[in-house]
């Protein structure tokens, strides 16, 4: 799961990297992708100060349903991530059929190489996906148990050293191809509930406590390359983010890095 990282490329998605093509070669398959995005948005919030990012990763899957992989992106803005300039995610899980649906249970470990202590954290997830004609449907739940990296220690009432907080994220995705065309339409709606501040090193899954994020977009497939565009926004207002400024502001103009943005992407899958 990752981060609906599509950031138009891999949106919404920890959690999850951009879609990749798979080649059937025995019981084990390896798939991956590399992407250039105009802004890395994680659950609606820019992780790159509303600037471009290079992202990529790969997944190794066994025919039994077991899989593991990694995904990475450059960073900037939105707190300091303990001084890290890179996010590196490790994930593993198990997929299995339930009737006409597929259940995916796994865990993502978010790492910030080069950052200070207590920046890394773990987040288990469960995803249920199915199809209805040409439409693909997915519902997911991700719950990060209480951890220091998500602690409430920045400019918030009751802040204290060593605090641990948890985080809940609920989301749904809908996508479908336009018949006779290489175009796929997609949408996403998510809800975050967690600590109302930033963690000890600027890490947080819900920096303003509770908010919604949403996305509407389209992908154009050109062989192994996909061009994407997405409109991304959140319910985070200027008042919501006021008490964690300047960490939640664009460093160039002071704007809301959780505000509405059109994000483009170019993704190559292998």
C-alpha cells in the first residue's frame, strides 16, 4: 500500500508505487516502475515543496500470493523528515482470492535515510479489490500503531518528549478504461485521523489531526509508458495548519502544501 502515490504517478499510495507490468516467468514474477512527477503528493499533501520528484521501485511476487518490494522518492518541504532528502519504503504482504474479490494484507515500513532518530515508522494495511464490468474497485484500511515518529511534540497542547501516537487511514479507489481508447479514468477518496501536530522530526501521517483527501485523474497508456494527470486536494484549511507553520507551508510563497493542485506524471513500467 503505499502512499497513493500517484502524485499522479503513484497516487495515493505508501504506500503504493505506480502500476507495473508483470511478465509470467515461473512461480516468481518481478515488476517495477520509474516515474517523473510534477509534485509528490502523499495522501493529498506535498512531500516535495510542490516541486518535481523522481520515484521508482519494484515488487517480487510468488504465485502463492506472497510478495515483497521497495519504493523510493526524493523529498523536500513539509517539516524536515529529520533532515532526510529521501523516502525509502519497504513493504511485504499476502494476496489471496475471496470469491470474486482479492484480499491484500501487508505492512509498509517508511524509512528516511540520513534523517535523525525516530523518523521511521511501520503501518500495516488491508485492501479489498474487485471488478464490476470494466470498473475496478478498491477499499483499504491502514493503521499505524502508536510510535515515536508519529508523536505529538510540535506546537500542540500537551506536547511532551517521547510521546507516541497512532494513525488511521481509510480510502477507496475507482478506475475504469474508456472502451476503444488507451485512456483510464481514476478517482480516490481518503480520510486520515491521527496526531494534530508533527512528529519529533517533522514526520506525521495526519499533520493536522483529521482531514479528507481526494483525487480525480486520467492516464494515457502508450506501450510501457503512461502519461498521467490528476487534480488533487484536501480539506485542510489555512486555519487547520496555522499552528504547525512554517513547517506546513511552501518555502517559496508560504502557500498551503495540502491545497488543490494539478499533478502530472510520466511512468515507465517493466
